[in-house]
């Protein structure tokens, strides 16, 4: 019986990790950071690229919950979404960092050093990682 319970716990943990673990709404409410998340949102604002240090493409998504989140996509490590515009749907998987404005999702790319779980963006059927 112990083995069955362990398998069930591990299966539940694996599925939670695959689905993004904690929800963004929950992470925001509890002010939690360093959480792998996945979701879909609609682009409400495309921001200028951040060219200081590692370059990042930035845009704000409105999630189905109504919450907004900033996406900071490292374009030194992953391709930039050149055709992104307001109203587009974006799926994402990355690491959530809490802030008072709704939070930031980053690590939406692979880790060339293989020390961090890779993430991705999906736009018009194309995956950027």
C-alpha cells in the first residue's frame, strides 16, 4: 500500500509541474516568486525591447482571470516574436516573479547551461524557446 501511495503522490506532483504548478493568481495573492507557470493571455501592450544587458522582448498579457502579467522574453537566447501585436493570443511557460503590478514571467527560453527548467512562448502555432 505504501508503494501505491508514493506512486500516486509522485504522479500528482509530476502532473502539477507539467501544468505549470501553482497558478499565477495564487502566486500573486501569496506574493510567491520562483514558480513555474503556464497559461494563455491576450497581448494588451507591446513594450520596447530592453537592450540593457541581456536583451528582452517585453509585452503585457491579460490572462483569462483578468490579471495582467509582464512577459520578459530573453532574445539573446531565443528567437524574438517579430509579428506580435495587441490582441494576439500567446501561450507561455516560464518562471513567475511576484510584483505589485501583477508579476513578471521570464525564463521563457531554454537554458544553455541546463541549470534551469526551460520555458517557451507560443504565437500563431510557432513555439519560441
